[in-house]
C-alpha cells in the first residue's frame, strides 16, 4: 500500500479471487495504515478509502473514525508521520500495531474546516498528478526519439530521419578509435587546495558534482582534469549506460581514473550524439560487449575493447540535429521536473500551516 497509493484512494488497481467470506471489506471514509514494512517511515503512511466494499489486506491497520477521512489521512502523512514512525517496532521488518496508534494524540478542527483543508490539499494533489502524467509523456518521447533516430541492429539508417537528410547517404560504420581519442591531463594535487570531483549516474541520467574536498583528503588518489566537451564513461557501470558529456560547467573539476574522457578526432563528430548513440538499446549492447564478466563491479569496461567497437553514424550536421532535438526534450523534462518539485514543496508548506504541532491548539 505504501508504495502505490497517496492520501486518497478513489481507484483500486489490484484484484483478488479469494472468497468474499474470507475478506474484510472497507467502508467509505476508512483510513488505512500498513502494519508492516521495510522502514519506519515507509509504514507511517495513511490513505483514505473513499469506496465501499473494497477488500482490505490483512497486513493493514484500519481506522474507522467520525473525523473526515481524507483530513485524517493528510494529517497522519504530515505532522504525525514522525510520531507514528517513533512507535513502530523492528529493524529488518518493521511492525505497527493498533495499540500503538491508539496512543497517538491528535488535534482537529470542526468538520467543516476538516473538509475544506482536505479539499484544498486534494485539489493540489490532482494538479501534481496531472503534471506527473506530463512528465511521463515527456520521458516516453525522449525514449522514443532515441530509439527512432538511430539505426537498429544490422541497419545502416534510422527509422526516422529529418526531411533534409532523407536523400543523404546511409550512415557509415567506423571504429570508436577512428572517431574519438582519449585525452588525459593529470592533476598534481596540492594538500591545501579544494577539489571538486564529478560522478556519472547509470541509465543515462548524466553527470553530478561531488562536494568539494581538500587535496589532503584525496591523498594518493590519481585524478585528472575534466575536459570540456568530452564524452566520458564510468568504467565500472558503463554496461549500465553510465555515460555522459562534459560542459563548461565542469571546467576546473577533476575526475578519477574510473572516468576516461574522449574528445573528437576531427570536426566531424558531435560528442552529444555519441552519448545518445550509447543510450540506445544497441549502444547498451555494445557497452556490454566491452564490459565482460559478472554483474556489478566485476563488469569493468575494457577501454581497449571499447575503442575497437564499431559504431554507425551520419555526417556532423545530422549528428548535431539529432543531438539538439533530444537535448530539447531533456530540457523540457528538466523544466517539468522542477515544476513538480515546486508543487510538492508548496504542498509541504501548506500541510505545515494547516496542521498544528502537538503543543499548538490551532494552526
């Protein structure tokens, strides 16, 4: 329950063929809380069931109350969340019992105000849900672009091509080493200086910047200068598409030996296109070929094997056009993600204003 539903349940997505005689059914306005889970904060989560005769699992605490159910659900998920987490018991598997919930003190306003608070928060939740659906659509668009704008296995042209390139020649097959060259600039670490390292997330989620540390903390670790406009991999998780490109923002930062950087051998290569190429299903297959071994850290990318890989690419103008389009989709995803984060922050702020802490008598 705590991974799928929010504060209000209006649609049920699961079904069971267990006999009705063996089931416990909901009444509208029931508030349910998990009775076991992996962490204490996980199970300190409430949902109000607005539907009658919904089968409720045995691993749930069911609260039947004269309070407005949605209000109580929001209240529990707000200021009461930590209080409930504190009384839950267990480490590996956490349990929450009805007797523990009965000891939780709550404050509440009139029925009319309860409904108004729940309606306000529910309206905001509906907006957040709509914005999340837009984000899902944008992510699906990005995935489809990456699949359709690159050739599939055994093909020399993509399924979809820009009008100005439809009569152009087929894409050409080349070795990675003929397109990119590794560039290494060692950094002499000074113990009193501050240094900021980069990292790379798997599944094409890009670079991130680690917190600055002193040279003394780096110790004997070998580090290298981050090069602008380079294609970079995490050799430990390259098979999981931990690939990215650098920008001016990373100039002056450092990277360990686990992040080799490649720059174009000529003006005929756009490193952003190379990154997206390796984010395709076929690109992932190629990275796997260059990363033999078992799972996880046993699958280290062989840089010599990587440079021997055959990749298929068009002329520079088409590379850039493809990279620009996918990048535009990613920019829209970033804007949409920021919008959702802002709405969630606004919701959190409203809940802090609507619900008093225990010492207060009114919000």
